C-alpha cells in the first residue's frame, strides 16, 4: 500500500525520529538549553571562579580581589586548618561506616523480602527527610541533652550513671551525622540489591551453592558498585557538614565546614574560604574519579 | 525520592534452600523494624516537644518535659520573624520547584531520546548533572557567594531562587529520566499515525504518561528547597528562610512554635508522598 505524507503536516505517517527539518535537528539542544545554561552560569562558572579566587589576593578592607597567582594560599590554609580537615575526615569516615553497617541489612531485607510493601518501607527509610535538616539535628540535641526526655529518663531509672554526658562530645556529632545521612546510604544500597538479577542467584543455588556462598560470591560482588556509590553519596556531604558539629559538638572538634563558613561570612576572607573549598572539591572529585575508574560502567546518579 | 517512583516487582522471595529461613522470617524483619523505629523516633519526639509547656512563661522549648499544652498551636504565628521566614521558605520552594521541574523535565527528555550523532555534548551534560549531585553543598554555596560578592550582586530572594533551582535541576532530571526510560515510544507513533500534531501528541500522550515521574521530581525539588540550609545560609542576606532562621536562634533558645512548623511541614510532606505513591500505583 502506498503511503503519502501531506507536505503541510509535520507529523504525517513517517515514523517518529525520521522526520526532517531544522526544528527536529535542534530539538535536543533546545530542550537542554535552559537547564544547561542555568547549570553553566550558576554551577560550573562559580566553581571555576572559586578556583581562580583561591589564587587571588583580596584586600580585607575593600574586599577587592586581584589575580596574583598566589599558589601558596592553598598549602598555607591547609596547614593552618589541618586539624579541622582531620577531624572532618575522622567523623565522616566513622559515621559513614556506621551507616553502611546499619543500612545494609535493611536494604537487603526490603530488596529481597519487601514484596508488595516495598514502597511503604522505602517511604519509612525516607521519613527523616520530611523534617527539616536543622530541626532534625535540634531534636538530636534534645535526645542527647543531659536532662532531656531520653537521657534524663534513663538516668532517673539508674540505667545510666548521673554523670553520663554525650552532648558536646565527638560521639554526639557522629550520632547526629549518622542519623541525618542514613537515607543517603540506605537508598543506593537498596537500588543495587534490587537490581540483582534473581536468576543469577537461582543459578548459583542450582549449582549447589550454599546460602552463604550465594551471598558472598553472587550478591556481594554485584553490590560493590552500590556500596561505593553509597559511600560517596554519604561521605562527601558529611565531610562538608557543619550543622551537626555546631549544634551537637559544642565548642571543640571544629570541622572544616565551620571554618569555610566563617571565612566567608565572619572573616570575609574570600581567598582563604575559596582555597579551603577548592581542597574540599578536589577531595570529592578524587572520590568520584576513583569510582569512575574502578567501576566505570554506571554513574552514581543511577543509584538515586 | 525517585525511588518512590520505581515500580515494585512482585517477585517472590529469593529461591533458597528451605532451611535457615529464620533469617528472612525473623531476624531481618525484627532488625529492619528496629531501624525504622530509630528513624521515626526523633520525629515523634519533635511532635511530642511541640506540646510541651515552658518554664516560667519564657517561650523556649526546654529539654525536660513540663506539661501538656496546645498553646503553641493556637499561637502559631506569635513569634516575630518566624512566620515571615516560614512564608519566605514556602514562596521560595514554590518558585524554584516550578522552574526546576520544567527545566529538569526538558533536559531529561533530551537525555533519554537523543544520542551523540544528534545530540553532541550529551556526555558533558550528564557529567555536569552527576557532579552537581555529588559535589559538597558547602562548596556550591560558597562558590556562588564568592561570585555574587565579587560582582556586587545583592543577596536576597532572587539569588536564593537562582541557587535553589541550580541544585534541584539535577535531581528532577534524574527522577524524570528514570521514569522516561521505560517509556513506550510506539504510543507516540500511534498518535502521529492518527494525525496528531507534535503539540497534541505531547500534551495528550507524552505528558500524561510521564506525569508521575514529573510529580515525583517536583516533590523532590520542593523537599530539597524547603529543607535547604547550607546554600541558603550563604545567600540569604537579610531575608532568612525558615531553616536559616531556626539555626540562627539555636544559641538563643528555640521558641516552641519552631516544632509546630516542623510538625506541619512533616504532615503535609508525608501526605504528598503517600499521594504520589498511590498515583504511581494507579498509573502502572
């Protein structure tokens, strides 16, 4: 049967995607232009600008910055605040590890045994996100306070000694970080476990793999990219977090995020703040680069 | 929240030797419910504290339980500064959600439908999206502040919108893309075969089909915006959104109304999330 295309009809009966025209050829670019431009102007360029700012010298009085190719700013800021970097690294690493250990079993359970209630359980994992981040952290201050509803009660019934004290210590900061970022760990793990082809596991059992062997030799290797993605998505934001430390950590154990915030908002030291941010950015990029090199096939955003 | 969008595969539990079923039957469920209790507990505590009386009439939440009152719910708008901050957050979230949902959906369509011969630069766009999600928020906020300060751009509602759309677009794109990748293109072809114009095809066929994904993306953008502290703290200037305002009073003492607003946001958010799950289930 002969099919004709009316010339004035843009759709016609020609299969989608084979129609000609300037509009068609431009379609992908027109569709991505607004978002691309937004990200270019407000994400890429500011980052590049910040990297250049870290090489500039700024006048503390006027705030004007001149490019002086001052490469020494970054090392001097790092040596000045190395303790804060180490504290951040330590807190973020421990809290991420805690989150991985807490969330792996529940992610596994939802992925393999969730059945028809999977969406309900996922919503439960996300539940902390429905309360503002700052309020969540404040509530932890209430939980960990010496005479709060929780510790106060435990002390009252003598389950804890009356001198017991958490708020203002590094334990409180780690507890807050672990709670606040748990969904960032649990969700990528869930996605990774959910994607495992069940037939591969059946094949392993058909070949007389024990449950333990099936878990160690099939499930675990297939979950490694997900574990790495979960690690990055949790560790990177934790590393830059300062709210938990400010609210729960008292005056000691300053993290690098606090320093960056103070450089920009209190000391108005743009070059100093930019240098520290640049280091943070490089640490994050390094993690992402390692991920891409080692487990390249999938990008992290597919675990969201 | 893109996960809420994922359709459940009602597969049976994994095939395994029948012995040692207790892992799946008893230990794992008990453990999982304990984790859920751990996640929910602070929220219950927040609601609980929003009903707590105060010491000697000083309107600050106290750590210990004094007595039950609904006073803070009746006087929800009595704290100077808090209510404007809350409405600012709502306005900001609505505007940035509207913009980022439209832009993010367009980008997602481009990324799913076109490949390099027709769409050069796709890989770069994808890498920028990915970097945007993974970059530490403090670095993004600080870099924007550095730019605005250096170019003498005054901080306020406009800079907040610019920044919030910037960090929401990537999440919207990823969420909508997940939904679009399972899209049956033959439905659009059928519409064309029946003589529909591209515009009619888009509004009557494509958009209704991807709507659950778009809604999930919008929900995500709204949640990110209303919850944002780090970037907003850098960019808000004199007009502080809700989280920034709350952070500002933590050292001074928290008015109980903060927890009332927290409870309200939580209730509305949960209601929307449940609605989106129900909608997604219907569409599948």
